[in-house]
C-alpha cells in the first residue's frame, strides 16, 4: 500500500499539513456540502473585506470529514481564494482545483467538485446574508 | 522502522519454504504435465502430490480437487457449472434457485447476479444479524422445490464472522434425504472457505459441503492459484473449454509451480494447525483492547465468536481512507470498507447488511493479522492510532 502511487505529492503535502484548517467565528459566508456518493462532508468559511469598492476574500477556513482527496481539495481551495477579489473566484472550477493539486485520480475527481461547490455556496450564503 | 503489515485478509506474503518448493518448476522442471515424456511426468508427479496434500487437508479424495486460478474462479465454476447443468434437470418453465447470504464476497454475489441477469437462476440473499450471522430458520424457509444450491461464506473477509457451516450442512443433508425419497432435486452446498483455511476445521465431510472454494494467496502461497473441491457426483459443467485437464472441468495447461506452492502451503497450514491460533487471537485481543480505549470507537461483531485474525472497527467522525493514508505514512497497512476506498464508491455491502448506516461504514477500519505479526507491532499500532484519529477529528466539522 503506497499512497504516493495514488495521490500526487501536492495532495499528500496538504493531507500532512492542511492549510487554513478550522473555524472562522462570525464568518461572512459559510456552506456545508455533503457528497451523497461517498459520504464526505466539507464546510467552508469565508470572511469578506471591502477595498476600493471591491469585495475580497480576506480569510478562508475549512473543516472536512473525508478521504485524503477531500481533505486536500478543501485545504488547497482556501489557499486559492485567500486575498482574491470575489469577482475572480468564478475561475476556481473543480478542474482548476484538481490541477493545482497536480491532478487527482479519476475516482477522486468528485472531491474537487465538492470543494468548488462549497466555495460557490459559501459566496451565495454571503450574498444572501449581506444584501445591500 | 520495519513496516507493519496488518492486511492479511487481503493477501499474505509467500512463505519462504513455499517459494523454495516452487523454484525448480519454473525453468528446470518445466514440462507440460499432459506429455508422457520425462519432463512432463515430473510435472505431473508434482501436481499429483500437491493434489494429494490438498485432498488430505480437506478430508477429500484427490480426484475431487480441481486447481484453478483462485477462489474467484472456483466460485464461478461451482455456481455457473452447477446452474448450467441444472438446465437439463429442471423444466424450462421453472428457474433453478440459489440461496446465498448478503455478506458473501463479491465473487459469489456478482456470479449470482450474473446468473439472475441471464435469466438462468433466481437468487435469495439471506439477511444477517448485527454480528453478521445468517439465521438457520431463514435459510430453511427460503428453500423451494427448485433450490439446487446453497452458498454461504465460512469466515467473512471484512469482519471475521464465522457462519454455522456444519449446522447448515446437517440441515441440508436432512432435507436432502426427504427430497431424494420424494424424487425431488438435490440441494448442493457450497462454502467459500478462503479466509477459514488457517483457522477452522475444513474437513468437507464434517462440514457437509459438496463444494468448497479456496485461494492460495491467503495462506502464504502465490496469487493466481486456488482450489475447487467438488464432492464426487456433483454435476458441474466446465466454464473454460479446451483440453481435458483437471478432471475435464478446467481446461488449460496447469500452472505447475503455483500448484506446487499451494500444496506446500496447505501442508504447512496442516502442520501448524495443531498448535492452534491462540497466539494470533492474543494479538487480536490486545489490539481490540487498545483500540477500544479511543473514544467513540466501536468493534464490529462479536470478537469472542469471530475468526481470530480479523478486527474491524467503526470510528466515529473520521473517514476510513484518510486513516489508512495516515497509517501508511507511519508504515502501517490496514484496510477500510469506506466508499472512498472502493473504486465503485460504494460503502461495504457487508457492513450495510449488518445494519450499520453508510455514515458509520464511512469510518470503518479493518486490521487482519498473520503468522508473523508481533506483540511489539500491535503495541506500536495502539500507540500511533489515537493520534491519527485525533488529527482527523480535529479537521472535521461539528455536525
């Protein structure tokens, strides 16, 4: 059993040292998404900051119950969105997440969908709770 | 640190003595056993010897032993071969009936589903209780006039549950007596004994089985070789056509070195069986006691009644593959029934059949022990596992 045959170096790095793991108290947006296929659950918190009329993701954190790929996709998505303007987050597709991890095994691509979905729903949650 | 292998229910290493016994049959004694010349007859002799060893172990006759490529092939031949033959016994309007359990290995379940799909058989999948046991009364109730095969696994590979094979054998034999008097169809009894060879009595007479499947690589022989025992008179139609090898039931030039390896391995099992499995049981119990000290961890099944080599746990709030991954980083091999570890993304059908919820199965972790594991290794696992579970639980959201 050698997980380095299954997962890329980057995936294993994120499992070993997850980035931005934990909870944001009083987040501006939050979403919990579950994968009905395998049972993994991912929660994403975001904190938004406004600069020069544009909204930025100031902070992002995750909590995930799931396999190595689910942990790695949730970890890397927080690093991908932190500091980014909300307008740019549309570019973070599940493909982009998988690519950032140096690829995922085909059977684990659904984990990247889960992370992309969590981000989309956390932003939606922010929009709904922060209507101007 | 030496890696700690606790996945013996998946496969075992080839024993040194087994490997030594096999060696000369690759490039020295390489004859085709079907040939009458010296080379061929040397190979023939080696196969015959292996067949005798297996027969002796099972309390069977050598002519009742077929060598195959593994338990999966044995199971396919037993089920499909018997059903195909029954087409000549049962009127076309009636389908032959198979009774099996919902906790069989996929080799049995998928073979049964295939026969159902072809419209060649109807199948009853018996439920199991919380410990994974089939109920004998359920089995009796499921019997129909067209029932021709009962197939029940001896030791379940995922949790170690031991099914009452002997009792089932007795019951079927009694029912068969009545059926024979009334000129009705005989019910044949198959067991998948793959996990049981090392730990339980596998005497086919005592078990009352007509068919028994086993695999080499779970008993320190190589992968790619197995056995089907078929009691004399069990009507099978071969599923692999060609030459007349293996009592005309399995065509193809015999895999001589691997068959020799299997013969050697089963002889070693027989020699060691007298010593019992107390040592492995002691290690397993030590592991269970240690692991159950971790909060919110549950043992699957009743260890005191289960096979001594398997311990499966359900860990709340953690996913199985992630545990396997972090254990693997500490060079410890285990297994899980989590959907994330299966290529089909389905949680273990065995644990679901035992009544566990998918989210519980999500956190399943199986350790399966072998003859070379040590107390120090178990201690190491007990020391490492709590930290891994704690780390993963810290990552998980509170629900």
